[in-house]
C-alpha cells in the first residue's frame, strides 16, 4: 500500500488521516466538500491494523462497489 494516495484512497484511524491524489479526484464546483472522478470505481477494500477488527480483504468486486462507507468522527 502506498502512503501517497496514488491509485488508492487511504483512511487511517486514530487521528483520522486521509490520503488520496487531489489531482485525480477534483473538487466539485457546487459542493466544495466533495471530490470525485467520473470514471474511477472502487474495486477492493482492505481493512487492517486494528485488533478489534481482524485483518480483512473483501476481495476484488466483479464490477464496482456501489455501497456507502460512512465514517463518524468528532
């Protein structure tokens, strides 16, 4: 896993760190909190590094992930 966000979106717990390529995911002109890319799709989700959640690899999706991931923080 790269730490610079190239070809990946990295979310780290603890201090809630987000890594991704800002040049690939452009800022929405209406909602400035939103960034997206029209042709990129989520293909795999890896969860690791937390003993409460066992290391987990979802495997590669057959087409593209269409669900929602919500991160609650304060």
